[in-house]
C-alpha cells in the first residue's frame, strides 16, 4: 500500500496538529499556546550515524547523528553536537531510524516515512496493517521486519511507485529481530532471531541459503545462566574483516563469528546485563566495543584472543542503546536510555578513554522547576535522577548539569555506582541572582536530609557551604529533616524550615548561622478543628514547616505549618508577630515580592491569597474538586496566578476579579510550573516526560479578551514538541499565536452617549490651541535668515599678473529669483485637495469629513482651510459646521474651525450675499448651542456645589 505525498507540504487553514498523545488534540487554549520542548536528546531507540567526507577538507569527515525523540526525530552535528533539524511529529512512536544521503527514513506504526530537510516527501505502508520494528536500506530496496518477527517486507524505493516487491515469510519458531548486510555479499542479508539463531537469505531469489543454530553461535550456558538456554540475539554488527560479524546475546556473551566458514573465532563474556550494542574499530586497531544493559562499555583486544582492555563503568546511567565507532577515528559514539549522547576519545590503544563531548538531559522526569534571574532565559530543574540542571530557554546547547564534585573518582575508588553517590532528590529550590557574582546564590533541600546545600550558578557546581539544621538545634531537641528553603531578596541570607517547626538562618557568604525562629504550640482554633476531624493534637515538635519565604525588604519571615497556620515573624527580632489560622492544612506557599501577595496552597483544593501588609485573606480561588494542587506560579505583574493539579488541568486565575479566565488539560499531570519573569513563557514538567515544555503567552503577541469561564469549558491540549528551523515550522508557530475568533468588545464606548449631551473629540486640547495660534507659532519659529550653502574654494587659486602676488577674487553673482511656471500654476489652480473632494462627495454625511480633519496635524488643517477659495467649497464647509453643531458632536473642534475660517476668509464671506446668509444662519445655531452648553455647565456646577456643601 503506497501513499504518495507532495514534495511541498500544503498548508491547511486549521491549526497545527500535535501528536504527543495517541489522538490529535485540535483545541487550543485562549491564553497559552504550545511553543517548544527543552531537554530532549534521545530515547531507547538506537541512533544512526552518518559520516560525509568532502574533497580538500582539512577537518576530517563531517558526522551526523540521528536520534529518536519518541514521535519525532532530531539530527545533530557531531562536531559540536549542535542541533540541525527536528522532524515533525507522527501519530505512532518511531521504532527505527536510517539515513540515505540527505533523506531520513523513520518507521512509525505501519508506515515508513521519508523526510528531506525535515519535511515529509513520501511514505510506504505495510499492507498487513501490523507495526514495523526494524528498517534497513539495502541499495535501492527498503527492508523491514514486522512486529511479530514473522515476515520481512521489501520495497523498491528507487522508483516513484515505491511498490511492495517481495514478502518473505519466516518459519514458525524463528522470530526475526534485526537485519545485517554482510560486506561484499550480493543480494544477501543476515537475519537474527529472538531464539538465538541466524539465517542467511537471498532477497532476490527469496531463499534461505544457510541457518546458523544457537548452539554454534554461543556456548552452552553455565549453571547460573541455565534459564537462558536460548538466549536472544540483541546485537549484530559487521567487522572490518570480510565474512566476520559480531553477535551479542541477552546472556552477556559475545561471539566473533566467521559466516563463510561457519565457525566461531572468539568468545567474550560481559557481566552485569545483556549485550545491547557492538561496534568494531575501523582505523587499524583490532578492538571491539560492547555495551551492556547496565550502562557499562567494554573494550576487547581481538589480537589477544578477546582480552578485556578497558571497562567504563557507568558510562550511561541507564542501558546503552547504541554504540558506533567514527570511521577512521579513535572516537566512539554511544547513546543511552538516560537521554544522552556521548563521544569517547581513545588517545592510544592502552590509554583509558575520556569523555570528549556529550549532550544530555534529565533521564528521569523532572518534578521541580524555577526560573533563575530576571531576564527569563534560564531555568533550574530538579529530577528524581538526583541531579540539578541549568536549562537555557534560548539555546538548548547552553544547558548543563550542576556539578556535585568528583563523583567519578569516588565511585572508582569505592567500587560503587556513580548514581549512588549523588545527593538525594531535591524537594525545594530557592535562588536570588542579586549577589550571584559574589557568592553562592541557590539553596536546595533534599529528601530525608537534615542539611541544606548551596550552589553557585556562575561556577556551575555545588557551593562551599552545607548548612546542617541538626547542628544548629539544641542538643536535647529532636532534629528533623529540612522541608523548605528560602533565599532572601538581597541574596545575603538563606533560611531553612524543618519538620520539627524550627527555622534557621545562615549567612550565604560566610556560612555562619545568624538567627533561629520557632513556631509556638498549636493554637486553640487548630486544636478545635482537629478534634472535630478526629485527628490527634500535634505536639510543638511535630508542627512541620511546609512553606517558607521572606518579604522584599527583609522585614518579615513567613512560614506555614502542616496543621494549617500562617506564622509572621519579625526578621530582626526573631519574634512571632501574628498567627493566622486557615480552614485546612497548608502544603506550600509562594510570595510575589513586588506586590506583597502570598499564595497559600491548601489541602481543600483552594488557593488562598493573603496580603502580607494587612495580613488578611483577600482572595480564595477554588481549583476543582478532583485533584490535589501540585504547584502554583505568579505572573510578574501579579495579575494572574497559574495552578496545576492532579486532574491534569492547568488553571489561570485573574487575581483582581478572582475569576477563572483560562484552563486546559494536558495528556499527563503537570508536576511543576514556573512563570517567566518577563511574562513570555509558562514552563511545565510532566510526570511521564524527561523534557521541560514551554507555552507562549498569547497576550504578549496579540489582543486576547479575558472573560470568566467555568470548569466545564476546559480545552484538551497536546504537549509542545521540539521545533525545527524550517520556514513552514516557524510560520506555523506564529499561526499558533494568533487568535482565531476575535471577540466583540462589549465595553467599547459609543460615539455619543445621548443626543442631548455635548460630545467632545477626545483629542488633546493642545491640538486646537495650536491651530488657533498657528501663525504666532510659525512666526516665532521662523529662522532669522535662510541657510546658506558654504562656499567652496577652487582646487587651483587663480592669481593676477604683476610683481606682487595677488589672487583673483571672483565677484559674487546675484541670485535671480526663479520664474514662475505658468503651466504649473494652471495645474495647481485646477487641482482639488482632499478636503474639497470630501465636501463635494459627502453632501450630508459629515462623519467622514470630520474624521479626516481630526486625523490631520494643525499645520495640515490650516493648509486645507486656506485651500477653500471657491464659493461652493466655502458654502459647503459652513453648512457642514452648522450640521455638526446641531448634532452636538465635536464641539471644541467646531469652535476652532469657525475661528480659523472666519479669520482667513472673512473678506470673501462678507462681500458675497449668499455666503453672508449662510453665516447668519450659522450665527443663530451658534448662539443657541452656546447657551445650551452654558446652561448645562451651570447646572452641573450647582449640583457639584450642593454635594460639596452637604458633606
């Protein structure tokens, strides 16, 4: 089944469809538009590496690495590991990737799709409607294995038809997993199976030439591996030697096998997991690299019978998915399920390999993110992989993992996994970039730890100080774990709240403890509430701190407890000023320091906003009834607050009105959110993804009308994807920022409230004052003398004949005034200005006429009025002014226009009887309207005076 696509993708009028979820979700939220994803490098699908050599190139071959991102793919440049292209998303997850020149082939579901420069150009489909798992290009043919491993499909892709040419059916008991073309073997491929056997097939004659049994390929397992009697083949690669291939098994055994002689040349064994990838070095050194499912990489010397040269323990934090040597170079490229691609350099055959380049991200879903700095270009993210990462919003290549010290050396010395030496997962982050160039600027609290660690973003590592809350406590008092941290706005102090109700403050520069705060015993109101709910009364040492912050001026320290109180401490005196009792327990808080608004997340799924100046609850925002609130974020102008909860809905509330103005549901739960300090982006992390997703704020780019919505009006939206740099992708991203249906403005002001009221033009008063005094202003601004062109001296100064040396000075020629061109004067006399045309065309409709006049500058209005030299234009203008007076519109503009017209054309109007009659009618209307305006003003002043006197 063939589905031919056009070379140029046709843009449809609908919004761009995203395929992060199995079903396309076309609905788009009003406020936030999906923008892009950060931190996605690769997944468990093996990468494909392509090398290109150019004539007269001095830097060696150019390396391209193709990685899978789930439902899309990414193409990286191997020199600097820079991102070149990101493919469009497909409906089904990608199972295999290959390249052919500039073309990329991706197997997705039942289709194999071909891309050129990130755009789909064609696809082939499985007529059996079963998913395809493995794809290989074999000359002009495309070979693919079905998911059940029972068939091999062959397409002829060199022609435009791309028809399915052959289908090969394997025997029962042979489940094909991978295909390899042995070098120099014409029309023949090796097919590996899940039962540990191999078969050599001629794809042209569709015959099986030879079968390699599992007993010939691998040794019978020992007693400890008896359960793997028929170990599946998990890796198959070609060696530089003809007829020799490398075969890796799930049991950890590696066989170097001669296909022509049908014998095994070498056998190696790798502990701690099955073989995931194999690769032979091709620059003259007989070395085989193997990777295991536990993340180790081993190097084997084939000249010494397969002796182990080096073992890189923990090369990846998860299973290694692919391994490949760069042709002709001592560089090994590896990728793993830990979302990373690494390049290893081997400077000599015996030297220990070192990490040359890498691109990585979180290999466990991040659960906590916060923006760092005031420019909104950096993020700090914490994940269950026990790392803290700095993420750049502008360029993903600037992201890095914050160093925790020389853990690799410690892991080698102690013979422990590297991951076991990392800090526990981070539970709370606080930062202040005010003094980031002077000392540490980030504080973190870790799970089940009594200490707080400082970090320096400038040096990309853990800081100098580790603040221990247990040492700061009294000896007899119980020590608790740290629950939350806070860095003051000035960046000089760091605070930590523990599970025992204690708050300690340290100096960020010296690391010395400065002050301590202690919550008081449980208030009576809380005890009564707990008794009603049949909960035991908490002790003073059991009142855990759940939220901690300080105001912008270091006047107060605010802490919430697990039993539902908000405690206000004096920053300098360390005394408890006030305790607010909440209806339910408080789980976290967030303070918007610029506005002094404190948001408290309560267990009854309500966000309560407290004004820290008045210390009162000013808003209560209900967030549904189906999911606990996970995180909140303020906008920088304190107008919005964004809330994420367990029901997978991200809600935005308008704080002044307390209304829900935007809500959308994501395919998975958003565990943490952060709002950019510049109001550009909303960043989210999700429970099933290792990436960080950005949503563009539509109100920054277009007009968005906000109105209260209900919980039923929630849009289902797919997560953003990594965007490419193609023109179509950029245009579609801009289309996503536009509003489809512009709502009608129900608050627009009408042109006139009531026919009996006098309406002004709403233009600046200086506009009409300038028009009345334009001659005085022009006279005052007139230069004293016109600018003169500077005289140019001749290149050779002429001299006069004689004994004395004298110069010949030319007499200045008097400038003759330009003669008037009669033809131009005649054309100018017959031409009409815009105002004259409007007077003739719009005999009774004056709105367009006065709209045009109001759009002109005072000088342009004066010029248009001076152009009214004919009898008809003056008569029409006087009538237009009279009608405007009677309509009670543009009162001050009409007065100014009357003044200027009478001053300019008074002599012409007085001499003409018809114009004088029009002027007399205008005078009557003017007296009537002026008297009415004065009566209205007098009535208003009288009412105002009466109200003022009664107060």
